[in-house]
C-alpha cells in the first residue's frame, strides 16, 4: 500500500485523538522494516501520547493490514530535525533551514541544504548557495529541518 493510502487511513484517527498528523516514513529494509508515524501537539508530545496513539494505530493496522509482512511500528514526535512532508509544512517553516534529498537529480544534484523561501504551485522554493532553487514536491524523497543548535544553546552558562 502506498504512503498516501496509509496516510489517508491513519490521519483521521490521529486527528480524532487530538493530535496533529505530521506524516509517515516507511523503510523497506527487508531485515528490519519500520513504519514511523510522526505526531505533534501545541503543548509538545510526551511518551504517554506516543503510547496512546501507537495502541490505536496498531489496532487499525491489524484490522486493515495495509502493509504485507512484519514491520516495526514507531510513533514519535517530529523532534528538532522535524521532517517535512506537505507544501503546508514547507510554508509553515518558511525562513528555516532544511536539508532535502530528491528521488531524481536536478541539475546533477540530489541533495540540497538551504533556507526555505516558501512554496508556489506544487513546488518548494529554497535558497541554495545564494541561488533560488525550485523543487517539485513529488520529487522530494526526504526533507528535514536543520536545527540551529548554537541558537538553541546560546545564553546557557
């Protein structure tokens, strides 16, 4: 089953439980397949929140059985290096630095790191080495925010 179909199955459940459905990552590693569901909430996510959502998701996945074979289910907060899945998320984090990997190369490159400048149509605009680059959302294999650790820990003595 595609990520889109799994998302359409799980997103309403997660939102009915009162959480934001951030997205999913599914590794197809034959030795250790993992399905990661990212959730968020305005007051942050605690381990108990992940456990609650995990129980509910496991129940629906057992019934619907959208993924063949065995896999490990993980429910997690997005963390500081938050993954980005949708145009709305790229727009929300406009101005932040992201690292993006593409399925197919663009001008000979698959990896980009730079400031998100927003979105237009089905594309993400970012600044890469001082030049604006436009990436098709459908060509983005993986995207994550790059935490500003220096800024996070500034002022701590």
